[in-house]
């Protein structure tokens, strides 16, 4: 039988940590300064840590921590790391052993770009994420981020529909101007001179951002998990969480192997969230299998990181006239490209992880042929991965099953990774006890304006 938990000692156990632990972010970033101010305020009255990192309550047969993080992929590893480095007692639990290839964070590369056309709400988080990746690189000597520059290419005079924005290209340019992000706007003629890889029609416009580039998702996750562990976090792999319940002022998390009590819980379970959270989350989030393809090239130098930026290319007016791609980073076996599909939903436990030769051929014929110079139809590698897609293509961050001390985070719709380090920091603030309205704009209730179940690429606010 599931036992009840009395939260008094648990809540008391969160009252440690000092504000001096967190004053290490660069001063020029206002967002970072705000984070420091908020966390300092949240932890200022805490006495020094008196107890060992994680405690065991024999009577209740449970392990006690300040925070449990459920799911240690992109967002969970970032949250656990940020909490642990601040001295909080953290238990991070994953059903597999991240980084792994069962969810949304594998495939060797992720695009990062600052002027997110998806919405200005993301930009401070992406900027902060870039600072965190750089700090992690300096601390560990690992490469997490390649600054290759990035292009967003679309038609000059017609719609550039992407991630539920009808004017993604223009929105990107406007956001860059508003946030003072270094960029250039290039004509097709400029592009042809600088980037002979891309065969344009002539009526295109391109946004170029020098700080855009490539993140290595597996390395980012692994690094943050290792550093969380080094700071005292208890990391538990191959242990699916099967139940989360509020008891008194605390929360009980149950797995097949144990019971964990915490003051707050962050659920970052990726594509498993619709099934776990139910309710409006299940109505408004759908899981979509996406495929990634690596094609051979007869001229690898054209796609070297020194010559080729990441690219997002809306090459026609249709919803499907879209691809994105990467330079050949770290000895990648070919040029990696992908598109997106929003028609066929699946579940994370039953999706087909094999990518058929017919799927790679269709990708090549519809998007690559005639557009990427010296890229051939020979597939050298392919992989399937999962998007969790919301009806407006935005993130959903809200209470888990209406529990005030449990936050669920769905980093939706194919643009989450670049945000993950910054959101991890902000979620750590919340889990450390700081309640503010920073994350309220991501609540699921905003999606009441949409018809549940519509695809992200076609959804419109009613
Ligand atoms: C093909 C593809 C391309 C993408 N390209 C980009 C890009 O270029 N740029 C970008 O910014 N973003 C991109 N994204 C999006 C980005 O990768 C995701 O938003 C991000 O990785 C999601 O992170 P997450 O932490 O939510 O999920 P995940 O990293 O999948 O982590 C969820 C974790 O929860 C665990 N879990 C699930 N259920 C349980 C349970 N019951 N108990 C314990 N653990 C559990 C899982 O094992 C998993 O480790 C792409 C996504 C895909 C699929």
C-alpha cells in the first residue's frame, strides 16, 4: 500500500544553501542578473546545510530530498544540474539511461539560434543557455556548441510558414532587431556568392545570424548529469516513475524500486508527458515521429563547419515545403537534413524507430534534390526521433495534475533543445522555492483558444 508522507521535516530540509553560491553569471546579461536576484531572494533566509545530501527515512521507507526531477533528458538534466550545484538535495530519475535514443534528444546535433521566430518569450532563455553551454565547456573542456552561424531562408514576398508562425522569416528578423542580436539580411545574390551549397530560385531572402550553430545534445545531457552527480545529486537510471502524489506540503514519487519524498517535483518526461499528465496536457499535446537523414556528398568541403552554416529553409509556400540541415560536424558520415511531419501521431512506447529506405528517398526527392549542391541520394545513416507538439507550437509548463508543488514541462514542437539550459536554471529557481509568474505564460490554459488535436503546422487561434 502507498504510504502517506508528512511534509513538515521535508519542507524544513529545503531551507539551506546560500546566496553566495550562485553569484557567478556574467554581469552584462540582464536576464542572468534577474535570475541571480530572484534566486538570492529565494534562498537568503536559509541556514547552512546541516544534513547529508540525501536522507533515508526508515520508518516511512522513503528517501527524502528537496527536489525530485522525473526524466533526465534535455530539460531534466539541466534542472538537476542547476539544483545540485546550488547545494539542494536532488534525486534525478529516468526510465532509461540518458543520453539515449528513445526520446527527443538524440541524433548528434541540434540547431541553436538566438532570434527565435517562434516567439520573443524564448529569446532570453536561449541567450542564457548559450552562456551556460560556454561555462560548461570552460569547466569541463568538452565541446557542446559549435558556432557555425545560421541561415533562415524563405521567399522574399510570400508566406514563410513554420512552427505555427505564418511569417517565420520576417518574425526572426524583427526579433533580432528588437533584441539587438547580431545578424545580416541577405539577398539570393549575396547567398549565392557566400554559400554555393544552396541552389536558390532567385526570389529568396535569408536571415544570417553569426552566433547560431550546433549543439551536441548527447554531450550536453551527459555533462549536466555528471556535474549534478558530482555536486551530490542522486541519479537513478532504468527506474520508471509510476506515480506522483501530493501528501501534506510535500510530494511522493513512486517507482518500481522505491519511494521518494520531496518538497517539489519537476516532471520533464518529454514524449511521455501526455500519457502521464492526462487532462488538458493530453488534449493539447501530440507525439509525432520525425525522421533524420544523413546523405553522402561528393564534396565534403562544401559542408565543413567552416564553410556551411546550419540552415532552415522554407523552399515553397506549402506546409511541407521545408527542410533544415547541418554542416558535417565532428566527422559526421554525411550531410544531415530533416523535415517535419504533423499528420501521424504515435506514442513513445510504440513508435517505429527504424527509418525505411523509402522514407530517405522521399526526403531526398522532395527537399534535397536540386537544392543542396553535391549531395547525393545515398543514405549513410537515418534515425527516428519524437516531437511533442502543442497546438500552438509553444512550450507547456504548468502544474502536474493540478498539484501546486509539481511542475510539468513539455518542451514542445521541435525547438526545445536550444532553450533547455536556460529553462533548467529557471525551473531550479521554482523548485528551490521561488514562486513568481515568469513561467505563467506557458500555462496550458492559453491553448483553450485552439481546437484540441489540430496539428501544429496548421493550427490557428480561433
Ligand atoms: C528530430 C528532432 C529534431 C530536433 N531539432 C531541434 C533543433 O534543431 N533545435 C532545438 O532547439 N530543438 C530541436 N528539437 C527539440 C528538442 O530536441 C526537444 O525539445 C528536447 O530535446 C526535449 O527535451 P525533453 O527534456 O523534453 O525530452 P527528452 O530529452 O526526451 O527527455 C525526457 C526524459 O524523460 C524520461 N522519462 C519519460 N518517462 C519517464 C518516467 N515515467 N520515469 C522516469 N523517466 C521518464 C525519458 O527516458 C527521457 O530521458 C528536435 C527534436 C527532434 C525529435
